[in-house]
C-alpha cells in the first residue's frame, strides 16, 4: 500500500518534466544547440521541432519501459510474479516503491538536463556554473537508487532462503 507514495512522486515528476519542457521549449530559438566548445561556439544543433518531438518520444518511451515492470508486479500478471512478489509481501511494496520512484528520479534528471540545454542556448542569461550543483545530482541520484535496488533484492533473497 505504501507504493502509492512512489506513484505520487512519479506523477509529480511527470508534471515537473512537462512544465519545464514546455517552458524551456518556448524560450528556445529556431536552432537548439546541444554541444558547444570551450569558446562557446556551437558544435552541434538541431531544429526546435526535432528537439520537441525527440524529447517527448524519449520521455514517453523511457517512462513506459520503466513503469511496465511495476505494473506487472502490481497487477500480478504472471504466475512467477505472483509467486515471487505475493500481495502483502513487504518486498513487493518496496520493489513497487523503488520502481515508481526510480521513474520519478529519471524524470527529475531529464528536467535537470533540460536546464542544461537551456543554459547552453542562453549563455548570456544563465551561466552553467550557477547550476553545476544540479548537474552533479544526476549521477548521485542514480547511484543511490541502484544501491537501494540491490538492498531490496538482497533482502528478498534472504527471505526466500529462510523459507
């Protein structure tokens, strides 16, 4: 039942991404730079429309791929999942919380990357050094969530060995 907190976090992270994506998309010029050199010269760029459609498709595909296993565990879709994560098992709730919150973390990281794209395209308004702390949060989030996954799986393996 606690996995609903993970679902709420995922929902709010989706809203954060959509809001930031639309806000940043509206402020971009017709050509969106995604790579620059040390002098600030644009090395790689795409059209604004390509950036929009690629970003939305990437966001949707990534969320579907991450949420799909959670929905399978939540709905008890196969016999193996029913046996491995039965309803009422604390490991089931922890795994569902992890899956939904990991999807939320991915969405927050995508929103941070949008901030990076905005800072690349608006160098006179936004300095990347002002937001460098946020850019370093992305690998920290991933490391913490991967460690949490291994901890959940280790607890599940221990409970299976005891039975």
